[in-house]
C-alpha cells in the first residue's frame, strides 16, 4: 500500500487504541448492565449504596416499610389489608417514616391529605385496556372540585362506607 493510505490508517488505529485505553482507565469495573434489562440497569452497581448513604446535602433514604408502621398502627394495617389500596405502601401517602419512630410527638409526621395525591392514581387517563385503566378513575375537573378526597373517602379502605 502507498504511504498516503497507510499514514491515515495508522492515525485512525492509534486514535481508536487511545479511546479504548482511556475507557479502560476511567470506567469503573462495575459499570454496565446489572441484570437482565438494558432499560434501567446500565449503571455503576456500587453507586446505589453510595446514594443510599449520601451525605451530599440530600436526605438519607428513610422509607421503613409497612411492617414497621404496623407495629404501632395495627388497626390501620388490618383495615388496609382487605382494601384495594393494600398494594400501596404507607409511606407513599404519609411520607418517609425515617424519623417517626424516634419522635416524641406522633403528630410531627406529615400526612399528605391533598387532592393531588389521590389524583395521581385516580385521574382518568383513558388507558382502558391496561392495569392503569383498572383503577377507579374520576374527572378531577368535575368530581367534587372544591373538596379534599379524605372528607368523603376512607383512604385506608375505600370500599368501606363513605366517611
């Protein structure tokens, strides 16, 4: 081959080799697909624990799970078990329980009673043939617009008589 062909070829090969070397030096070993799916698993596996233990001014992860809530609120947990809301974790509505068991004042736990919280799931989005479409839906612009949902509905068990 002529030199005018070989020189650019060697430059291109050197450039590719440089990129591969840089990738080898800078990309952590645990970066890549962590599991069966490319959709949500292309990340650095050790980063998950770093974020959970983050001290970067962000709140630490504080969700405790419904089992912890049920230790003191057994009547609510029992009502929730037979409810259509049984799949929803307590902290989805009540917020993270991280500080609640340690507090002297149980009222310090913030409870979101806003209409927007219920409408996240119960607004009619028109997904008729999906799991989302099986959730009882309302038109938020027409159904009791000036009321908060918990004034009429029991959030722990909506199948019970209205409040």
